[in-house]
């Protein structure tokens, strides 16, 4: 009787797979209308890589202008527009949604033993909202008063007064934020409701913990920026007096509302990257993660503290001494769970049988770069020092080491790690390591000098600067010439691998989480039958992971 039921379940799975594979859609349409979480992942991945390259292109224009003092390639107004577009594309269209939308979509259902996310149609709708927002942002370049020129923060009152096409751009970001809320809701529900038998919260991979915490941040923090941008839109279109002092508004209120979202957004970016690194390092060290419970607790703690540290962005905006002291203390306090994670990663490396494949090299680069970003953040939290370095290139260096060195390198570590599972093929390890070398060296040559000339007093957001900063600005521009070829080589290698790379086995890295137990790429419903999990992914010792 039991064998008959099992055979019937396998037959039903095969029929479902056949039905979906032979659907009336073909070509690109089978992706655009698919609710399969793996295909939605590929939709996000393709779009975000395109937006990332656009952001890189805008950044190169900025670096060429800043190579020498004076106007070299673009004027002040064009510089402001390009600077804004670089920030909007990179922040709102790549780093904030990147890891959750791409790897959360692909990995979370498989990692918890589920067939799909809780709301597959809502998942596809999230992508369409994301793309609709992106289209509005792009159209704002060509319609109305021209490209937005406020910076990616859309600070009031300039966003109220400028003639640029701000309403269309902020509505585009609003739609992207709405997509983020739906994605977070989907993942939180999926992790709560669709875990396979035996998959308790104490047995979740750390990447799932990262996405889970991020999901709550998306649900609770993103509505704040949505409401804030709607207020900007209403003030622009209907003259409401929210932020413009001439109409009785308060621009400092805009800063509070913006950073109440945008500081948690930093952790929306970085927590999934931390989770991915926490799964990559044990795989290539051939040993369990050091302090699993502490690592999971640190992820949740970072998410909780993220809500109460926004004020450190506003030390020079006008704040009581008591407020400054509290926010300064909380800035240092958030470093405690972050330091726990770095310590545990390094402890996992200790006496591990380390295999230096490309994902592991990216993980090592992540730890190094993110540590620099985190330590420089502690410097920003010192009240007296912050008054000196606020709105200088020191802040630009800090945010790029955290956002690009952290989230960016975490994203590319994840794509090199899960690439064989996603595409069923391998990339060239040799080319991948050369690309990483150029990427890493160029990154540090580009951004580390910013700490130096930022501390010397070079203000950010200006298209020109005094001649005494010329040498270090030129060094930064040379760094971009090293980094960008590394990025192009990396992406070219991945594209070649997706179509021409050698076939990948189900578990080429020796991973121990559930996604490595299914074929590469996974079938439509992920598993022939729902697995029953008896131990956590880190409940092994040494060679058992091979």
C-alpha cells in the first residue's frame, strides 16, 4: 500500500513537470509568465546585472571628470544628474534588492525543502513592479525637466524646487520599494509556513536566517521611505507644505524620515551577503561554522539595532547633545554583533581544510573589505571626528567599502557559489580568479585613497576640487581603470559558463545544505518528494562534508 502511494506521488510529480515544461509559452515568454521561483530569480538576475553595468558606466563618467581639476568632460549640472543616476541605479536597482530577490528566490524554497515560495503569483508581480519602477526612473531622464539632479537621497527642499523631473523618479523608486515589501512578505511567510518536516529554526542555514531578518526589515522599514517619497510627490504636484520651509515645512524632518528607512536598508543589503558568506566558508573549510547560534543571533540582533541608529547620519543637521551621544553609542553598539560574525568567520577558517576555489576567494575579499568599511564606520560614529569628515570623500570611501565591498562582493561570491546549481554548468576557475584579482586590486586603488583626501578635507558631491587633491583623485581614477576590466572579465566568464561551460554535478563544492541534494539545475518542483530532515546543515564534523 505504501509503495503504491509513493509510486502515485512520483507519477504525479512527473506529470506536473511535464505539463509545465510543455506549456503554451516558449522562448522568453516562458520566463515572463512563469511563477517558478527559479525563473523569477533569473528575471531579477538579468535585470540587475544590466542596471549594475549602467551604474558602473555612470561612475566611470564621474571618475573621468574628477581625474583633474576644472571641467574636463561634463559640466556641473550634468555631473549632478550623472551622480544621481549612479546612486539610484546602484542603490535602488542593484544592491538593496540584489541578494534577496535573486538568491533568496532561488535558494530559500530549496534550502527549507519546499516546492516554491508561499505566493508564486505575488512573486512574479514583485518583479513586474520592480521593472515598472525601473522604467519610470529611466523615463525620467528624457521626459519633463530632465534627469534628476538631487543625489540618490532626493533631499528636500532641493527636490521640491529643482526643475528636474523628480516626480517620475520618486514614483519609480516608490514602485521598487513596493516590490521589496511584497518580496519580504513572501519570504517571511515561506520560511514560517513551508519548511519541510524536521527543518526547525535551529536547523536553518545561515543564508535563510539572513533572508528572514531582511524580510522583516523590508516589511517594516520600506513603507517609511514609500510614504516619504509620496510626500515629496504631493508637495511637488499639489503644493503641500511638508518639507519646504517657504510653505511651513521642515527639511530636517525629511532627513529623519529618509534615514529611518535608509539605515535599515544598509542591512537589507548586507545581511543576506553575511548569510551567503556564512554558508560559503564552512563549505570550503570542510568544517562546521563556528558558533552557529551566535551567528544566527547576530544576524537578528543587527536587524533589530538597525532601526535605532539612523541619527548618526545627521550629527551636523541640528540635534541636541543628548541625541548625539545616544546615537553615537548605538553606532558603536551595532558593531558588537557585526564583530561576532567576523570573529566566527575567522574562527571557522582556523585549522580548516581550506579549498581556495573562486567563491572562497570572494568570501575572503568580503571579510577584508567589509571589515575596513565597518571600522571606518566606527570612526564616523565619533562625534568630534564626524564633524570634521562629514560630507567629505571619507564618507564616500566608507559607504563603498560597506555597500560595494560588502554587499557587492557578497553578491558576486554568491553567484560564483550557486552558479553551478542555477545553470547546471561551470565557469572557468582560472579566468574567475584573474577577474577577481583585477576587481579587488582596482577596488582598493579606487576607494582607499578617498579615506586620505577625504580626511584632508575634500568635500563630496562637487564636480570640481582644489588642485591640492589632484594626485589622489587621479590615483582613484586609475583604480577604476583596473577594476572595470575585472568586472567585465568576470561577467563575460559567467555568461560563457552559462552557455558553454562543462556540465556541473549535483554537488560540485561538497556543500551540506539541501540545495546540493537536488540535480543541477533543479527540477520544476525541486524535489521528487518532500525531504525529511534529521539534522542541521552544520551538524557534521570534518570530512563528512566531502
